[in-house]
């Protein structure tokens, strides 16, 4: 499987509605002062009473939350809490047993638009068995791009993600951090409305982590909404606007990040932040 995955089957229950009543997306400026291209075509994302049972085991229980455009949301919780499953459910890789995942933006009802507007980067990226550059070329060719303009975009992505000097290397020989940067370079080229990241920097050293965070920030400044999981609390503090804290497949806290880290409201979140174990 490629690192950037798109939802398999379209979710039939997504409305083609107007998303009326929601605040307009935040307009951002690029570093040159011009407004960034508005990528918000499918957001907000509304997760409505979603549960998932596999082999008779309830793994996700009654998740209910929204992701507003332009926000950076981190999902936190102990091992096995259901973070990866939640990201996969939202991205459309798994169908909920009950409840609905609804994309409320103007093109939220359009399966093709939904597929094009999302990208996901996994902890262990699976790359195509070809060079670093060709992994990027493939992404753009599959979107119908050709010629000089396409190659220019690839070169820019290589530069931006510090991959230029290894552009000819086979992707499979890259180190963990380099693979993660290549995965993000692919996402960068896709200009998604929303990027899902499942522990994007687990087992990376501080320098590689900083590089990856810089690329995530770049994407965010260019109006990509970010929804990620991490076990790195310093990273969660650096990157997140909002926190979803889940425990045994259930949301225990959903709150602005500053509030969560300064004054967690529940015993479970306090224990988590203090590194204690809970039954
Ligand atoms: N395909 C599956 N079949 C059965 N159980 C599963 C399946 N996928 C995940 N689970 C279980 O669901 C629970 C939540 O898994 P998930 O991978 O979402 O946890 P997580 O919060 O991402 O944990 P970690 O921090 O270790 O990555 C775990 O107990 C896991 O064993
Ligand atoms: Mg996980």
C-alpha cells in the first residue's frame, strides 16, 4: 500500500449540504503576504456517535466530535485506546459499525472530492519500490500532471523537505526519518484539505522530528487542517490547537490544547499526563 491512502468506498451518508451555520474558514496569508489558496472543500468533519465493534469486541464507543477547518487536532491516549482506529475511521479506511462520518463542506458529498482532499501518513510509511524522486513524480502523474511544470513541483518538494541530495536513491534504503519526510513530501504535493498523521515522528531523533514538524507547519500555514496522534507530549503542545483524549475507545476530554495541558479535567487525563498507569 502507498503511504498516502485515500478512502476506499465512498461513505454513502455524507451530505452534499452547504455546511450552513458554521463559521467561515480561517483565511491565512502565505509568507509573501498573499492569501493562501482556500483548500477547504470538504470540512468541517463531523463524527456522529461512531462506534466500531470487531470480532465482538467494542473498540470504539460513541465517538462524537467535530474538526473545524484550519484547526490542528491531536488525539491522545494510552496504548490501545483507539487513536489509530479513530484516524482510520475518519479517513474512510474502516467503516463504523454504527454512527456517521459526515464531511460538511460544500464538496463533502462528492466522493471524488473527498478522496482528493484527504491524505494520510502512517508511522511506518510504505513507499513505492522506486527512487525518491519517482515516488513524487508518481503522485503528480496519478493526478494527471505532466511536463515541465510537474517536474518543477517535484524539485520544489524535494528541496522543501530536504530530500534533494537523495533524490536518486531507492526509497527503500532511506532511514526512518527520511522515509517520513518523503511521505510528507507526497502529502505536500497533494495539497490536501486535511492531513491525517498517525504518530508521524515515533522513533525519529530530534533533528528529524523538527524537520517533520516544520513540514507539517508549512502544510498547516497553507490551510491544511491537521489531525494527528502522538505519544510525544512536547510535540502535542507545540503543534495542537485542540486535544481529543480517548480512553478505552471513548472520548474522555475534548478541549483546547492549553486547557488540557494546564488543567486536565479528568482523572484519566491527569494520570496520562503524569505518566501513571490506569487499569
Ligand atoms: N483489526 C483489528 N481487530 C481486532 N482488534 C483490533 C484491530 N485493530 C485494532 N484493534 C484493537 O483495538 C484497540 C485500539 O487499537 P489502536 O491501534 O487504535 O490503538 P492506539 O490508541 O492507536 O494505540 P497505540 O498507542 O499503541 O498506537 C487495541 O486494543 C487493538 O488491539
Ligand atoms: Mg496507534
